[in-house]
C-alpha cells in the first residue's frame, strides 16, 4: 500500500521510518499513525532488518497530536482524552516499537512534544540534536496523557523531574534532555544523521537473534509493574473543564 504520511527506507540491515508531514511539523493524525504502525509491523517480520530508526522530516520529529485535525473530527475532549481511534493508533505504534525484535532508535531532529514524546519514549534508545525541543504540554492544553507518559517518563528521568516537566509543561533542549536521561546522547544537528547511522550500523553487525532476546529480557526487567500502570492510565477518566477553551486559544495562536 502506498504511504502518504511516512517514508520507509531499508539499507544494510537498518530501516528508517520517517514521519512525513513537514509542513505540519509532522503532527500526529490517525492516518499517519496507522501508516506508521503498518510499516513497523511489516518491518518486524523481516529477517534482513536488525535496527529501526524513527525520525521526522524537516524541522520536527513531531509536534504531537494534530489539534486542528482533532478539533475537525468533532471528538469530545471534555475529559481531556483525545479519543479511542487516536489512542488505539498511537498505542499500536508504541507496542510495535517496544516489542518488535529489532532495536529501535528515535532520532530526534527537532520539535518533539507531548504525544510525539510518548511515541519516542517507546523506543529503545533516543539520540537527539542539541537544538531539538522537547516538552510535555498536556497540562498547557488541558489534556491528560493516555499513551503512557506517566509510566514511561518517570522511568527515564525520575519521578520528581517527570512531575516537574509535566506540571510546568516547559520546553527543554536536546542538551537538557540528554542530561536528564530522556535521551542517551545529544549532538549538534549537523552531526545527528552520521552519529545515528554509525550507532545503527554497529548494532546491525551483531546477532539479530541476540538483540531480540536482549530486548525482550530488558523489557521484562524495566517494565515490572508498567502494564498495570498503562491500563490504569488508559482506563481512568477525569473531568477537565477547560480543555476546549485552552485548545481554542492554542489553535487561535496557530492561525496567527
């Protein structure tokens, strides 16, 4: 099937999946996420792929959920939830990234906000450009996380730092993200492609079966208790009364 919103490339045992809506900063829609999950599912079954790199075209990894598309869909966001269809599409991408036998690397070249940050957190390793911008802006918009932010972010940066980042919704640089443990390494943007390519190539020279086993074992160790937390996050409902007002204000600024 033709891909409209992503690009998939494979060379020398390394697959690169690129979010490809650069004019919209690769904002996440149901269609984009479904295309990404279909591509990841296909790659997961390939014996000639040992590493999958996830990145974005242009100036962004992804700016997060496409609020314009969400508003146009008529989704009821009064509880701060982006809806079943978007949730399901995003969680399938995350499940594939975390459970596929290949090593997964998030190459964060630019903006990485909220839902995109949750997608990134499902990857095994993150390498970022120094100049990239990260943020968990759920609280700014009036939304609540439904893709695992509260479970995965604290495991990367510690509970207090996770709360601080989520409660303030502040933006941090790639350099800061690496210093917090949100990314493994941060390098200048003009060195990012070469740095990730070298890392992926080093992985691809090793046993794909060994990497698959390591990945499963590390996931079992890291995620003790995570499944219960993800279920609670996904199934618990809240009343967030100002989400429409906040979303409208942000959309108004975007139009400007």
